[in-house]
C-alpha cells in the first residue's frame, strides 16, 4: 500500500526519533525494503503478568493515514482481556479517540499502558475478562504461562541495547550531581566540642561565656582573648586539646569568692554612703 510523500516523510522522521530517543520499554523495527512495514516491540511492564516478555505489535498504514489510524495488532500471542485471539487490540486511541497528531510512538505507549491497566468491561477475550474480574490470581497465572511460552525469548532483543530517553536523562542527573574531587579534598567536617559539665551551672557573667566563644572560634585549639575591660590578659597559649578551654573556667570560679568577699567587706565597713552604694552596684 503506497502513501503520499508527505506521509512517508513524517513516518521517517518519527521512526528516526524512536530509534535515537525511544520511550522506556518500547522499540521499533522496520523492513529495509519497505519503510511502511513497521513493527513495535513492547517490553512487559514490571509488576504485571507480562513481565519478562517482549510483545511485537504490527502496523499497517493506509492511504487515509494520518486522518485515520493505522491498523494495529499483536503479532505475539498474549492472554489479555482487550486483545482477541487473533491479536486485534481494543483501545479507543485506535478508534474514536484518534487524532491526526498521533503517531507510532503514541500508539505503542497506549498499548503498554493497556498491559498495566486492562479494561475487562470492554473485553475482546471474554475468558480473560471474566477471569480477571472473578479470580485475579488465576488470571495472572494464565497470563504468565502464555507470556513464558510465547513472549519470553532466550536472549533479550538487540533493539533494547539502545538506552531509552528516561534512562539517559537519569544518568545525566546522576553524573552532574556527583561532587568533584577538588570539592572532596577541600571539604572538612568540624565537630563542636561540648562545654565542661560545670559551665551549665555557672552564672551568665562574661567570664563564664569564654568556653562557648572558644567552640565557635575558627581555630578550636586556640583560647580566644577576653574583653580588655575585665583586666585579663588577651594573649593565651594554645591548649593541647579543645578541652583545654576549661582553664578559663577555673579562673572564673576562683574569681567568684573574691568578688563575694569584697561585697561582704563593703557591707560590714559601716553605714556606708551614697558613693559606696554605687560602687557596690557596679560590682
């Protein structure tokens, strides 16, 4: 059957796209002597009774294409409610829902979806439709048996050696998301050092906040300088480990009794004037 040159060019473009960028689980084969002799191969979807099988779907294009859908049937025997014993396919895409923008790829994807979601209400194979509704386990066993006998080859079809469009996209995402060796070399993990147990029970005076500042220092093993107004030396030697920052706590603890002693002596020195009260407040 011959078709117009415009239709032939369209088919050639679509077939070339399906070869170079095929959908997941779908491939096409053509006859070198006749470009209109097209065969689609559908890989049985995982999780269905057709898993492991490869089903060939034949196409026949008429002069009315693309205004009318091509003839399409299963060349591989299959046990399915919407496929007759002769291989005829009952799907709306090949009938009333057909559009001139549809093509081979759209038909094959629709048929693959039919393997995942059969429709027993419009069954061409009454036995398969009835078994699907009444006893799903028996339906699966029967479909698996027919698949293993008629649709499971010893060797996977060579057409599936070409990666699909989705698997290619996944590989690109994975490759771009991997860190480069330079990033791995420069990345370091800094583990914060917990403060000594006695820090949590001290007051919130500036002297007791030294350990927390030391933990956030860019150099963990270096004791940071204290505020100059407290009269403490700004230069400290580096401690052998982060726990060395606890030395500042000792100084802070030892300073507390002295402060209390000053307060007591100030209180017991007499009635006290206004200046002495202000001095005590500053302490």
